[in-house]
């Protein structure tokens, strides 16, 4: 049953609604005298001031919250989220699958979560992302100063590749000293799949140098912009470098490049953390295909493992209209 404003009982589909002082019964309902609680079959009836629990639920004393097996219990003034549900302190919202219970405090609750997001990080693909207290002051990218970089402005993109890197394997490949310098690798941050880059590609390129790369030099992006995308790319040098190395070869502005990057990443359904951390390339690929069926197909995805057999990266290809396409 659902509760609306004080003094009014709302029943689920097929049940009747009774205003105060009236006794109403429909099939499968119990009738209680005024001031008592009405419960559906399988629930208990309690006198005023007591809590009612259905089988499998917990009963708490007045002032405490009650949770079902799929919900968490929070003390007054705390907010707790579980899959598909929100549980809060008195006067807030409680949602269960298929139901919405509204409260006059809804605007305040929404505002609270917005502030929480901006304070502690952005929410991407269901996980709260930490942000560093400050960014580096110099993270501009100059390909001419790199011995392993080159420029190819003659080739045009014929498709786009989204490369996602698995943080646990990336961080494990670094020395301890290098890990200590990477925000992505701090043990408390727990990053999983992050965006390595969005790469304009040339079909049937003979080698990596045949793809578009480093098409123009760009100034350093401002810190506010970099922080905006830190959840999907948790490194200033990575955000700047991917924009200059790859984004400049197909996009006129960084905001266009990263808007598309974020939208493509968020549109994907990702396998569970534990599966990615332990499964083989075949299992990981099959899971991506299953989760993103029927649109995603086998030739549009590649899964890379490192020399130790650990999941390293997944690459997903799109045509220039951002529909899944074969990686060629």
C-alpha cells in the first residue's frame, strides 16, 4: 500500500481508497476500525504508534527506519541509497520499484543531491567519482616535444573508436612511485573503466601512423572544463592530450569532442566490476554484446588483454553518425 498526505490511505491497483472514519473492504483487504492500521494479506496489524512489517522485513522502534531485504537502514538525518531505492530520514522520499511516494520536501531533497554531487564529485554510470582538491598548473600538450609522437593531417576520419581502459590493470602496470602520482590509482578512489580516448580512425589503415593525429596545436583547457570530465578521464594530461592528439582531427571545439565522448560512454551498459577484473577476453566481449544487444555486434568491439592475461582495454567503433560500426 502507498501513503499519501496525512489521514489518507492509498491502496495499490485493485484496492479501494478509504477516507478517515469510513470502513471499506475490497477483495483481499482487511477492515479496521477508525484509528487502526489496515494491512494486506501476509502483513500484521498494529495499533497506532507501532510499526508494521511484512514477512522478511525488519521491525524497528519508533523513530527508526524499517528496511526490506533489498534496502538499507539509515539513522535519522542520514540518506542511504540501494539499487532502485532511496531511504531517508523522516519527512523525505521512499521509493520502491514501480512506486513513487511524493513528499512536500521533494525540491529540497533534489537540491541536496545536486549539492552533494558538486561537492564530492559527479555521478557517472552509477558510481560517485572523487575529484582532486586541485589540478596541476601546467598540463598543456605539445606533440613536437614527444619522441614517440607524429602528425597526420592528410587522412580524414572514416569511423570513430571509443577506447576504454581498465584502471586496475593500468595501475598494476606502473611502479609504486608512478602509482603514487596518479590520482586514478589512489586506492581510495576505486576507478574502473575510464575513457582512454575517442579516436577518429581511417578505414583499412596500414599502420597506426596512417590514422589522423595531432592535427593542430591547442591552448591548455581551463581547470573547470577539465574537472567536468574527470569522472570519465581522471587525469589532466589525459584530458588535454587526447583532445589535441585525436579530437583536433575531427572536431572544431573541445566541448564538442568531450560532449560526444561522454554521451557515448554513458550510453553503454557495462559489465560488473568483478567480471571485468577476472574474466577472459571472450567472456568480457560476450558480456558487452549481451548487455548492449541488439545494437552492438561482434566486429564493432575489440577486447585487449595484457601479457599477464589481465583485462586491459575495450575498443568500440562507431560510424560518423555514432551508430555501432565494424572496427576496420
